[in-house]
C-alpha cells in the first residue's frame, strides 16, 4: 500500500511539473525550451521501475544538433535536480548527464562542472536505514561525473590552444587524471541489500561502459608512454611513469574484483568478466633503471624493441586480428591510442530508442602500435 502511494505521489509531482512547463511556455525566455524541459521531466520521472529511453535520446539529439540548446538544458536540469529529494530522480538525472557528456560535442567545454550539487544528497521520502545505500551511490556517481565534466572541458580547451604534440609531462599528467577518474568510477557500487532494482542495474551498466572506455584509454596511453621511457629520459618524468605503471597494476587487480562483484549483482554489461593481467616486474625494473640512469647490457635489436613496446608477455584467450597497420580487437569495446575525436554531427535515431543504450560510446578505434595487455578475455 505504501509503495502504491509513493508511486501515485511521484506521478502527481511529475504531472505538476509538466503543467508548470505548459503554463510558463507562454512567457518567452532565452533559457527555456518547453519541449526540452518536458523531455527532461519524462526522462527523470519518479518511476523506479523503468527508464524512459525515448526522451533521454531526444535530449541527446538536441545537444548534438544545436549547441545553443546547452543553456536551456543546464537550466532545466538544475531546476529539476535542485528541488528533488528523491533518489529515483537523482539517479535518473545523473544517467541523463552521463549520456550528455558522452555526446562529446565541443560546446560541452562551457559546462566545466555539473549544474547542480549532489555531493551531500539525502533521500527525504524514506527512513535513512533504507536509503543510505542509494544516498552513497548518488554521491559517488555525482563525484565522478563532476570531475569528468571538468576533465573533458580541459581536454577540449587544450586542443584549441595547442597545435603541437603534447610533451611527455603533459601525457603523464593526463594519464594520472584518467587513473583518478577510474578510481572514482570504482567507488560507484550498490552497497545495501535493498538496491537490486531496475534503475540501479541500468546505472551500473552505464558505469561499466565508462570503465571500459577510461581504462582502455589508460592502457593505450601507457603503451605510447613506455616507448619514450629510456635511460636518457628526465628523472622526474621517469619517476612519474613508474608511479603510473604501478598504479595501473594495482587498479587492474581492483578492476578484477569490481567486475566479479558486478557479475554477481546482475549487471548485464559485466556478464563476461575480463581477466586483468599484472604487469611483469621486469618492465617496472626497466623504468627504475631509467630513473637511476643504469644502462642495460647490449642485446639484440629485436629484444630491445620488444622490451620498449610490450608490457605483458602472455595473451591468454585474447582474440585479435593482426595486420601490418593495426590490431583490431573482436570485442565490442575497443580503445584507441589516438585522442578521442569530438563530434557534433547529427546521429540517426530513427530506430526504436528502447533498443539503444542509455549512454553511447560510439567511436570505433584501432591500435597503431602494441597495446599493453592489461585487459584480456
């Protein structure tokens, strides 16, 4: 009876918000778009049993097709989230923002930070003993997206200013930021027993997709990095590289545990648990020798090239198609050594939106040189 009352109350609130939009649409405002406002309310409804894919993708299409829609989007989202005390609306709003960031249009550089603050969110519709897990989940998800928005904005602005290739220090700092984002992603998990709900499972699917993307970029960046690390490199840069490689090893272990947890919880995108292989000690020792300025004994040219370019020696059960130009991974998720290309082109959403994922990371990529085998299947 209580659940029915809550659903009816939530539906009434959504209708009230839609009516308010209809009334306010009579007044012209640069920061208001009634159709966009309506789509956002539907996409962030109080219904915890389903996700409105159709209206979510309507929002994404607006963002891609017309950058000026960003200001109405920010206004509508902030108004919606700042008033809510419902964990359902908060989670849906975060997934919607996640999808907007995945549109990767250049106008998003204006966002920098999320237009609302859920760092101290607390649901007000149930007892804390029942909602603490949802509150923690929302705070962790918000923390990642807030930092990711800033990171993404920095990357776009940096590309606009620098036409030359990034220095080694800049590459190292970028990897460190990606590793920090990955750490935040791993904090997003359902911790309470009452959280096995459709909405939480959908949010976890989005998180797992993002983990593949971020960790893949870390792997490919490390592959490029090791080629540049040699005994003659600057000591400070070698120290940074060593910390990055050690952290990559540690995060690989954390990721293995995280995916096992997701699989047991029932997250569909984690049904195939990747095998995370540790980086051999000899590769770490090679960087340590670069730090100490110790020259290794001369070996054959082939052996030297192999040590510089390969992080992991074994590739158990990892299927690849190898050509003279790239390695194309048969897995659905592949990652690039190149910077992710931003685009504001229209996407074709003439298919049923319910068949589309809530967030889309849709840049097919190829490897231009050896990738560290930190993830195998």
